[in-house]
C-alpha cells in the first residue's frame, strides 16, 4: 500500500471513530478523558508547590512530576547521588516510591 494511501486510511479511521463517539452521545474528548473518577476531589496543589516540598526534603533535580487522581505527586529526583522515583503525599510526606 502506498504511503499516501495509508495516511488517508489512518485519517479516515480517526474521523470514523470520532463520528461513532458523537453518535453514542459522547463528546470526542471522551476518548482521551481523564482517568479520574467524577468523585475524585482534586486539590489545588501545583507542580511548583510539589517541587518546593520535595526539594525542602533534600532532593535535587526534581523532574517528571505528575499528579494522580489521589493528589499524590510522582516523579524522579536525586538524593545522595542516586536518582530515585519519589512520591509526595497530599499531607506533604516525601517518600521513595516502593518503600
């Protein structure tokens, strides 16, 4: 199959999927909706607030912070020369992930 034809097929498939969602009464964004449940209460903490708390706990090079539906922040950081996966709880506790 020529490349252009394959690209057209991919576009057509995407459009068909969006039309199917619309016919089902779902907005197109539902295909990429948040994994959070409607009952999850997301707090107002920001990535910068999380970074500051993690650095205050002695970690450096804090990266890749992502907030879960449970308000826990997950990312990576360096402490004592080692890169570790870290978690910041909503209560402000910084832990190495898996501990």
